[in-house]
């Protein structure tokens, strides 16, 4: 032993926290005399060994040995280089420095665009501190990986234990050199990571052999392994897993999240051999793109899927065409036995894709099941055909073995609804061919009055130079799924895509894009399990689906759609989401007549429509309603034989060329402005749990198809509503009528709201009237509703008489229809008396605002007043 080595050994034995550099040895390494080096030649500090380890790796040594010094190597983020053999001696532990790794993407050991790298562990451990990263002062992140490669070629990793990262144990992603290529990972255990045991984003010639990926928990997806490309050009080619285990992961044992790959992607080729997937929440999930995804082949040979706690092996949106899925001599043991409604192998569709589902083979597979059920279950909410499912499955139970030969006949017997659907001619949607249904309609903000789950697309027509303004609203659907940002992007008519930044869940994100060319701009919102809606689109805007399917959440408005000229027969396929989530749908023809009304729809219901007069293009509509039993949430609608383009009003609808000026019955479009007695109350306060404005329920007294949009705002007067800019926004809408009720707050003493009847109040009303008429909107004045205050004789007390009288004078002089709600509400309240009228109050001390019962009573008075004051609206009042 040299004197220097002896000194280092003695210092170590004495517990010295710092070892000195061996400058002579380092000099020989840098001169090229030594091709092999020890990391401790650069010194060793037991509190922070980053400089020593990183210097050794950056040196010219081809081989770097990290010695076992009896203490862990505590480091900040370490970066690898090309042409490197990194060897850890047995017993070495590389630990993340606690308190460091503050950057969300700080990895313990990372490499970018490297070549010819070997990491030999000899059982060494890479350890991070997941629990630290899951709470302040650390920001939320899922990218604090233990081993991270952004592109790499000819990389071998063997015999390591990788623990407790703030992201993935191993991450294989893309870099400047593209995919990770020729990657071998052997005898590596990834344990207890925050997001994934290993993520494979893009890889070619990947071999993972005799590895374990266990106990992942923290943030979704929480899989043992996750194959999840981020872009269509990324690859999963010649990927082989052999002899690996996936145990006790909080979500998935094996996950294929292939939704970002499409028909332009290189065909995938993935093979799992002799792998064990045990005791995970979900044994296997293979999820494809909607509608048409990547092609290729995924094989499972002699794999065991066992003891999943909640979900079985699930193949979701596995369409044809698409990759062939092959299970060869695989075993499925006791999968999701707590829920016998699904089979141990479940094929799942939710109506998002238009193509048939299938392309799955089972070669001599065995199912061991404690539940008496079929080995294969098709859970279908989209009414999609199940095709090309074949092979042999043996079911083992206490009653012996039963062999099932899977073929078309058996599949149709098991799932008969898949053969009952009528096939219609597919009408591919060409965005660039869409034009306004009514070109002369005034351009305005056009909200899409519906919520869409998952991927949603909207078509917006604009001229060159237009400022396309819109807001994306998003909301959580299930509390089980953590909120995630909604990715928003827009594609120009010529095909260039611009990422607009993420929208935060629960908020309205405003965007503005300058149109550089005329045509249709395609807006995409990727919301995952969440829901989005579009508001304030500047021009003609429609929701659109290239594959004919839309996934709605809850009760929507009344979507309008085109039935093109020449189409004699078409259908809407509607589906709830099982027995607990059903739907009801009503369909109206172009003349406003109900042609279908279907209730309690759980599984897909195909509603076929024949038109007697098919020569004309027509605008039809439908409405999703709560069923008479169960609840409504997820509703899937498939358009058969017609394009899947919908808008909240006919004037907003985009249609294919040649179908302009289609036939439709015109329904009134009414907007309300006013104060809190009118306004919507989406979240009533605890002391007034039934608080409701009459404008919130007015539509219940008008015939279906009449559009009512309530823009009234609490606390506003005729003056403040205008000065705060709300009126300027409202009048941009495509309204036929505007109902104006102000007065309650005009008598307030503050300057921002106060007006005087007979002078400034009258002037404000005349301003609204003249501006509305100038834009072709018919104004209707509504006197302020009376307060629920009584004197000792049972007469209603009011301070609003002067404002009501002033509004009447303005209505008469301007020849504007008037609904005298002040008078009718006073008469109703006095007839009821104080005791009965108290039921209409939001609470006992609130004599101004209404309970829901009170709002309904007042809205009924308004509807009757409209019938009398505006004759052309009479037919639209129930």
C-alpha cells in the first residue's frame, strides 16, 4: 500500500470527515497515463461529496470506480458523460443531499445525449428522499428522478438498487439525439418512487432483464413501468422486458399510455417475457389514442398477472386498426375479485373513437378466478363493435377447468349489443372545409354551452388579421384524480401548431391569437380525466370531433348540429356510464318538433332518424337531461352518418361547404342584465342555502330551444353595470332580446351606483335602449321586483315606486315593451300575506332575495309578463 493510500486509510479509520486529493494520481489520469480512476482521488467530504464524484466523472478516465469508504456518498445532482464506465464497489450508497434538489427537475444522476456508458452497481444503492419532496419548501414535481437519460446510445445499467426518488427510479426520454437507443438494464430494483418505477418515453432496442419495480406511490400514474411517449414522433421499437416483477404499486403494475401516438408514429414493438405482475391496484392498463392510434404489436409471453386489488387487466380504447395485442401462455389469477361486474380481462371503450374495438389474441392462456364470471368482459359505453378477438382461454375454478374458444360467434353471444348497431357511412370531418352556416350573422362572442371530458376540439373561423379571443374553463370531474393542467394549443389553417400554455383547473384561462391567414383554426384542449368548456370565442365557433364522438359531462345546453343535404337517414348513439350514470336525450328537428325522447340510457342506445324531405340541409338539435332514475355525469354521443360539429346556437354553427343557410326554426335568444335579485347563485352561502335569482330559473317557463343567458350581477345598478364594462361585453352576444331590471341598487348613496329617478336613472335606461337597438337587439324593461316587507295592514312596503314609475315613463316615451314586475310581485305578495310570503325569502332576515321557491314564483310572473308585453314571444312561453 502506498504512503498516500495508507494515509487515506488511516484517516478513514479515525472517522475523518474529509479526505485529501491525490494530485499525483489525478495528474496521471489527465495526462492519459491512467485510464482507470478512483473517485476518492479527488477527495471525499462525508457531508457533501459532489465535487469529488463529479470531478472523477468529468475526468479523462474511461473507467471510474466509486469505492466503499464506509460512509455514503452524499451528493447534489450529478451529470454523466459519454465514453464512461462507472463502477460502484459493493456496499456503496449514493445519497441525495437533503435540502438540495429544489429545482423541480433535479435528478440524482442524469445524462443527455451520451454514448457508450456502462454503470455497474455490484448491489450499490442510489437513494433519494421522496418524503422530503412531497411537502414544503419543495414545490410539487414529478421529475426528480434517480437516473434520468434524455437520449442515450449504447447504455448498460446493472445490479443497482434505486430507492425513493421524487419522480421515477429510471427515466428514458428524448434529447437532441432523439430516442434512447441500445439500452440494457439488468438486475435493477426500483423501489418506492413517487411517480414510476421506470418511465419509457422513447426507446429503440431496449432490454430490461431480471429487474423489479415495486411500491410506487405519490403522484399519478404510480406505475411499476409506464410506456408513455409525449409526442407522435417518439418511438417504442424493439423493447423487451424479460423476467421482471412489478409488485404493490399504488396504481398500475404495467402501464401503456399510448394516447399521444397516432397513425403517423412508427409502429411499436414491445414484448414482455416471463414477467410477474402482482398485488397492484390495476394489473395492466393499455390505453390507446382516440380515434386512431399507433400500429404495431405488443406481446406478453408466459407472464403472470395476479391479485390486483381493484382493477383487472384493462385494454382501453384498443381500436382497429391499431397494434395487435397477443397474450401467449399467460396466467390471470384473482384479478379484481372484489368487483365481479368486470371480467379479469376487460376491454374498455368509452365512445371516444369511431372505429371498432379489438385486435386481441389469447394463445393457451389460463384464468384462475374466485368469482363466477366470464374470463373476458367488454365494458362499452360507445356502442362500438368488438372484432378480431380470438384464441383459447382456460378458466380454472373449484368446479374444474373450462375451455373457451374465442371466436366471432362466442363474442356476439357474450356481448350481443355489439352486433345490433346499424352501420352508417362515415363522413370524415375536414376542418378547412367548414364555413359559417349563416355568413351574414353578426359576429359575436359565442360560448360553447357544454362541458367536454378528456380531449376536446373546437373550430373557430377567422379572417386574416382577426384577434381570436377566447377563454378555456376547466373543472375537476372526480376527486379521485388529482388536478392537472389542461394543455391548450391551436392549429392554423395551414397546419402549424402553437402551444398556448396550460390552463389551471378551476379557473378561466384567457387567450388571444392573431390570425395570420384566413380559415378555420383548430383549438385543442387536453384535459385528461377533467372537463373543459369554451367561452367568449370571438367569431363563429363550434365544438368538433374528427371521429364522430363527443364525451359530455352532466347536463349541457342545447347543441345544434347540421344534417347535410341528401342525408335521408342518420343516428345519434347516446350512452351513459353504466347503471349508476344514465342519461336522457331529446332530439328536435329543424321545425322545432320533438322526434325522439329516450330515457334511462345506460349502455349505448342508437337512435335512428329518417327524414321525409332530405333535399335540404337542416339544423337539428338535442338536449341531454337528467334521467328519471340514477344520475347524469358522463354521457357519450356518437354521430352516425353526419358530421360531429355542434354549437350552442344555429348562427354560430360551422358547416361543410354547400350547406349554407340551412333550414331551421328560429328560437329567441334572450340575455338578462340586472342586480342580485336576477343573478345566478352557483354557490349559495351557508346561511341562505337555497338562494336563487329569478333569472336563474326563467328558462323553466319558456319552451325548450329558447336560449336564456343570465348576465345579471349582484350589487350592480344601472350606472355601475355600465361603468364596470359589463354592458359592453354583453351586447357583443348574438341576442334577439335583452331584459333590463335595475333599481334596487340605484338608490344607494355611493357615487359609483347612485342614480335619480326622473334624471340620471332615466338617462341610463335610454342609453341601454339606444345601444341595444343599434345592434339589432330588442330591449325589454322590467321594473324592480318588490321587497318582501309588509306593514301592519299587510301591504307591501317599498321604496322602489319612484324607480318603477320612471321606468314606465321611459318605456312609454321610447316605445319599449315593459314587464311591470314591481306591480305584479306586489299584488302576488299581498295576496299571499306575510306568513305565506316568508316561504319565498332566502332566509328569515332577508326580505330582498329569494329561495328557489321564491325565484320560481317571480320567474313565472316575468314569463307571463313577456307573453303579454311582447306578442311575438307568446308562443315561446309555456
